[in-house]
C-alpha cells in the first residue's frame, strides 16, 4: 500500500467531519485541538465501546505468528491500531474526510483514500465479502441509500478514480473540501459495520506485515523494540515506506564517524530545522505545537538520549524532509509525530505528553 502522498494532518479535517456527522453547519478547521470523538462513534479496539456485546474480529493464525516476530500479540495489534487511529480519526473506525488535502475522500482508522489508491481495495474487499449480489445491494441500500452506488461504482473503484467519479464526489463537497452530511454519514455507516471492521483489521495487519519486513531490513541486528515498531508503523502510515538501504547506510556511516562533541549540536540542528520549517507560511497542523515542542526538546540533556533514540531521530529527519504530500505541506507535522514517539515528549494536534526532565536541585 503506497501512501507516500498521504499527509499526516488528517486530524485537522477530522474535526470538520465530526461536525458534519452531527448535521451542523461546518467550516474547515485549521490546527485545531482535537476534542473527544463525537457520539456516536465506534472506537477502534478489540471490543468497540459502542457495542453492547463483544465483537470478535478474526486474526489469521499465520499472520499472528508473523506479528509475534516483532513483539505484537493480539492485544498489541489492537493497541497499535488504536494508536494509529488517535491522530488520524480521533480513535474512531470511520471519521470520513473530503478533498481538503487533494485525496478526494479519506476514511477508516488509517484514513485510506482515493488519492493514493489505498481506499479502492478496501471497498472492493468489503463488496467481495457478501455471499451474493443481492445481499450486497440490500446492505448497501440500508447503509448508504444515496451515495452507495457511486462509491462502489466501477469509476470510483478504479485506480486512479475516473473523471465521472471525481466530479460526482466533488459535487458532494463544499468549496473547502468538506463532505456534506449525507455522504459523511453513509461512509461512517459502512466503515463502522461489523464486516468492515474485519476488513480494516485485515488491511492493517497487511500494513504490519510490511512494517515487519521494513524492520528486518533496516534493523537486521535487532532488537525489535516497541519504540522501533511504533516508529515504523507511523512512518508507513504517513509516507508509505521507510528509508532505503543506501540512505540508511550513508546516515549510519556519518553517525559512526561523528565525534561526541558533535552529538548534541547536530541534534539541535535538526530541532532548529523543524522550528524554522514550522514557522514558514505553508506548513499546517503544527501551529499549536511547535513552540512547545522546540522548548521541551531543547531542554533534554544529550546524555539521556540513547543510541536507538538518536538514530531514529536522524532517520526521521531523513524521511520527513522528503514528505511530498501537497508539495511538502506536512513535513513539520510528520517530524513532530515521530519525534514524540521516539522521545516520549511532544505535542501533536494540541495533545501534550511528557515535559522537560526534572533537574536535581543543588544541595
């Protein structure tokens, strides 16, 4: 699944989509602090909170065995799914958004979208899961009576979508790219359905399989720490792939040759890059975060950052500066999301975690 054009600023549009689901007048949200997910919202998890009885989602035993290679059991898989969903959909299974970022429609816990071609296979798998054409038509009519035929038309399932599909979907959005309440509600109904929860889980596990191979490639000597797994998942979801072997080898050679005296100044230079980038005119999703992040990251003593954190921050800088969605509009946000994972300190979409380490007082 190539999500290289998929930008990590999705939560900005999610707030607008939440308003749409409540059928209230809407406006595009910019750099908004995420509020609790709207009700009703089926939350990502093994047993979604909106369901009165446990929902069993199947995980193929062979896939489960592969996930164990990177330290993920069933609970760990759903924990990673929930973590991915928090910045993408405020933790919901659906939370559709429109064309504000040139992806036409994005929906689902990992925000699969028409623009990159990642949504079409998800829709096709759901359609193929019905026993007969009649069952699919009845279900679609019940969940999406107005836009269902359009969403599952050949024009919309094509990669890339055809002009007829694009024009019809854009007609269901306002000038700022927000979906109208009807199509937003129908997409939510489809993506919160039991069958689609299984499809989303299967698709996410396929992503984790790619992450597993990425980790074995980039870190052949191990160990497979949870920090590396979380970092790799975030990179895959946002940009589609981890750095290539040539880039990794070049970076590691430079890190190995770097003197101890250079260690902290080099890292401060990356933070300065993030600060300068975040303050430019065409970086979105970071206005509530970057000043707090720069202050907290700058107060961390170099001695408390271990070798794994230092390398991951360097790899994050390498990959974030090549984020191409909307001509680099989300590079700063891409960096801050992964830096927060690596350091355990950071603010993303207004949600702050961690703080400057407490310095021992002089006695």
